[in-house]
C-alpha cells in the first residue's frame, strides 16, 4: 500500500467522468459524516480526507481518482424510526417528548427521523403519531445540540 494521500472531495459520483476506470466504494457510517478527518484503506493506498469549515462527506462524494480507479463514499443505511405527525399539536408534543430525552432528530419534509429505539414506538403511539421503522441513508450525522442547560 502506498503512503497516505490527502484528499478533498473531487465531485459527485453521479456527475464524475469515470470513463473506463473501476469504481471503488469506501463505506462509512452516518456518524462519520460529522468528522473533519477520516482515513480509508483502499486499493490506491491509505486515503486521508480533511475538511476545514463546515464541509463534510456525503454519500456519493468522490475522494480519489487516478488513471485506473475512482474512489467514492458509500454511506451505510441507518436503522431509524420515521414519525409522521398529522397535526402541529402532535408534532409539538412529540418534539417536546423527544427533546426531553435529548434525542437528536432529522427533519425530512413533514416527518421526524430518529435513530431506532423500540421504546420510541409506544411514545409515538401515546402522541397518536404514525411511525415506521426504516433503513435510510442519512444526509448528515445525528448530532446533539451543544447548548448547555440543566434540569431542576
């Protein structure tokens, strides 16, 4: 294996001119999407990716290309619970309950997406919110809010 190659995102695989080159995918979990520095073992050697500012990896990012291979990121699907409140009141009640549990969420249109936990299904039912367990590739990592607070 060669030395570490430091890389940035070269483009998106669906728009990248691959030509006759092989496409290799490096697999990352959604939690890795929040990291500023990542390292991958690939057929081209170890590839390190470092970001400055707010840019982060996304599914389909090309991180390396040479005359024989194009290496792109494949984000693993997460086990999530997709909650679909029908009313604003249901959404507020559910969001408050999720917030009290300090659970990070994603908003996806009118849906609330949380990491799957079987204890959340009864919570959704208590708030009369339909819920479905799904596997989804998330656009970014679940992140906890950094705002300090206390419960008294």
